[in-house]
C-alpha cells in the first residue's frame, strides 16, 4: 500500500490491515506485562519532542521522523539504532507492524494528521499541546480514541503535577465558595508575532523537506521565518500564545470547574493580520452553569485570558510588591463567593488570598489520584511515564491518564475556538457558540470581516506615511474553514466515526 493510498483509504485501512504487532492486540484486548517494553516512534523530534522521548527512554525508541534532519540531529544521535524517516506516512507503511505507540511533537497544524492515522492503526498516542490546530480535529481525535481503545495523552505536563490536583480539591471542598470568574495570563509570546509574510526569496536547506513541513497547509514558498522555531507565530502552522500556553495555564480551570463547551466568547487584541497572530490579546469565555458538586455549586462562570504582557486588575488582597501569580511567566486567579485562589502557571504554588489565610487553612482530604514521581514538578517526566503505564494496561480496565483525549479533546476545542474569536473580532460582537455542533450561531450569511493584508510605515521628509490594506471576507465561510480546515491532497484525515 503506497502512502497516497494509505491516506485516502485510511477508513478502510484501519480494519483491513492484517499485519499488526501482537503487542497491539495485547494492549487492545488483553494484558501486557509492565516489564515488557513498548516500541515507540517519535514524530517531530527536534524541539520539545526530544524532551518527551527522553522521558520515554525506558522503552524501545524504534523509529524517529522529522522533516528537518539538521534540527533533529541531536535526537538521532540519542537513539542511533532507531530507523530514520522524513515522512510519517512512509514510516507507518514500512514499520506499522513493529510500532506500539507514537509520540507526536510536530508543529500544531500537523498534530491531527499524524495522531489520527496512528490511532486507526491501533497505536497509542502522546501528542503535544495544543492537541490540534482546529476544533473539528480535536473532536475527531477524541472520537477515534474511543473507537479504537488506545491510550492517549496530550502533552500538557502540568496535568500530572500534584498542585493541579490540590487546586481542584480546594475548589470542590468549597474553600472559596462558588467560582464566578477566573483570570488567566501568560507572558508569551516569546517568539515574533504580528508579522507580514516575507517577500524575500530563499533556497530550501538541503536537510529540510519543505513540502512535508507544509503538510496539509496551503503551499507557500520557504523562508527561514517559518521554521524551525517561529512557526507558532503564523496562523497556518501555529495558534499563537493562546494555543501554546492555554493548555497549560487553563488546565486547572477546565478541570476544577467541570467545564466543557463555552456558550459565548469575545476577544480584543492588538492588530490582527491575515498571516500572523497579534502581539497581545484578551479573550473572555462564558460557560453556562454545570451540575453542582456535593460541597459546592457550579454557576455560570466567566474565564478571561490575557497574553502578550497584559494582566488582569490586581486583587486588593495581594500585598504591595508581591508578583501576581507568584511567577512572572503567568498564573491564575479564581474569584469565588467566599474568597480567592491564586496560582502560578500549571496551577503551581496555589494560595488563598490574602496569603495570611493559609495559616489556618486545612487542606481537604485528597480525592484525586497522585501520579508517582510528579512531586518534583511538571518536568519530572511523570506525565509521559503515566501514559506508558496506561499503554500497558488492558483497555477494559485501563486507568486513563489525566490528559487523555476524552478530557483533552473538549479542553483543546475551547482553546482553539478562542483563537477564532480573535481572528473574527472585527465583527465587533460577542460570539455565541454551539459546542455540540461546532459553530457560531450569530454570524449571518452576509456578515463580513476586514482582515489586514499589509501594514507598512515609512517617514518621508519628516512625515509619517501609513499604508494599511485590508481584505474583506465572508465571516461565516472563514469561520467554517477555521473550525474545519481544508487539507491539501494527500493529507486527508480519517472520517469521523
């Protein structure tokens, strides 16, 4: 089966493949001894993927795939016996019968393709955050994971840390009453954003396969501004600061407040252009009331996101000179009817406000499973090891990792839907969201958005000259495209189960 047929016939291929590893059948239908090692393939290994693989190195790293072999060279050297690939489709064709699990740490726009096809081949998957580039892709991965019974984990490693569990337990015990608003922030982006597409022509480096990097995205000429690091700052490849960090920072919020689909979203930002996310943005989600818990209610709640150095109003309970969130990188502020909780990012270092309240605070009894080895923090490798543990357990009795796709799918949908609110904010309205059907309900067929296509500035004879150009687009058509992307031929996703 060639690569093109593999992609086009993926729905049939999932059931038609007769050559599959016995260990896959074991992990789907029976028990695999914890002492047995998984055969793991890594896709996207030059950056964060190298760290993920290091935390999986107790297993057999049998295949490595990256479109840029220069950027990936260090990881290739880490595992000299692993077979090397540039195209993950070729890797699945050649080694599909000897891989048990796949780690995916490619740019955002290619997460869904690699992950979805791996799942249909019965592979367990660990996929970096954000889980996907679009809402539909998140829904698809969740559905496929349920159908094929594989172990899944999104790479938001703070989810396995002890402090996020403490935050949940504090809120569920009613420590601050009913939470009615949350503020979340990050110092990102730390990469360039607000960029215009470069006009300069460049030759593609010999070690990079540019067409494979583009994958499902529309073709554009190569430029060094796109890869290997800056891709987060381009809409076609990344999701900006919100997509990058919200899967970390908002994780305690989504979990502790039992959230799913927001009902409304509104956004404001610095200048948004057709190619690149803004320098800074604010996104406010409204979530409807949820089922009350035994010790606390779950009323409607507003969750507001800030990035690019923007911060919420400083709480009056915070002492002068104290850093909001305890860490300049980001944090959380839960506002309840009986008090407030502040954390740094990942939900770490939680404290009641004012902090003097901690002197008499009695922590509630733990109700959530603690992940072995997570005590040393999010970088301990516990997140990856917990996924490995789940891969080796029978599907019908598996203890799911915390960021499995049944949780991470809806969570990521919320994150990338907020990205769309930023791109649609020239509609000048609060957008109403139908999560079940993945659509905005108050955008009409005739609504238009104005998107900046060019933004030049020069000084002539001491006077500023501005040249800002716009494209007018149908808002509903663009929203639908951003919710469910059109893929290039040869990169299609499996069908929704």
